[in-house]
C-alpha cells in the first residue's frame, strides 16, 4: 500500500466515521456506572472521583474531564483499573454500606 493509498483511506475514514454520542441509557453506564457526561462542555468524567477528591488522582483526565470526541473504551478500562479510582470506589461502597446500618436503640 502506497502513502497515497493510506492518505485516501484516512480521509475516507474521517468522512465516514461514526460520531461518538454519549448515551445515558447505553452500555457504557452498565459497564462503567461511574461515568458522567457534561453536555455543555461535551466532557466525560468520573463522578466517584469527583466526589472523593481527597483520594482521587487530580491529574487524571477523568477527574478533569475527558473530551467525548476520540474517547476510546481502553481509556475507560484504564481509569476503572487505576489504583486511585479503586480507592474512591471503596470509599463510595463503604459510605453506601454504612448509611444502610440503623443505629442500635439505647435503653
């Protein structure tokens, strides 16, 4: 394949590529329930890391906000597997579990 052929394929891909749209009822939220979308800014971010800022990686693109355009699932997987994100998820889980515990009545 020549350089000219590659350039033509790239142009064709750019013209026909599927536009990425955030679907709040789609599979992303089933797989990554922490994903949130800011429609005004067209940014995807991690709502759990946003809630637990003290434990989050503040330099993470999912803390700051990642542009939807060009977003790949491997970026979501990478964030999901990151140490800081897992810590935030544990904090959220602990908060949810302890809020369900009812206090013991004192007599």
